[in-house]
């Protein structure tokens, strides 16, 4: 699943560590989500989107999931 987390982070000059701390996860998890190796759980996706003041759909691209249903 693709996301715009890296772009949002860079715009706000946040490190992966800072974002991870803010949403209660690890830097490694943020890295994995940004490169598409890990899909965030719904609670984590909500926390990330809420942190940036956006909806989950604005942060994460679900088109890959919709095609496989």
C-alpha cells in the first residue's frame, strides 16, 4: 500500500523518529510503511492521519487493495 507519509514528514521537517514517537510506534515501522514493506494497522493508520490533520484515505492509497477484492 502506498502512502504520502514521507512527503508529509518532509514538508513538516519531521524525522522518522519524531513521527514514530508522536504516533506511538518505532522508526523502523515508519520506514517500512514509507517504502511499502509494511501495511499499517487501522489504529496506526488513524493515528498517523490524525497527526497530520488528514483522513486515512488522504494519507494511504487503497487502490491496490480494491483491485484484489
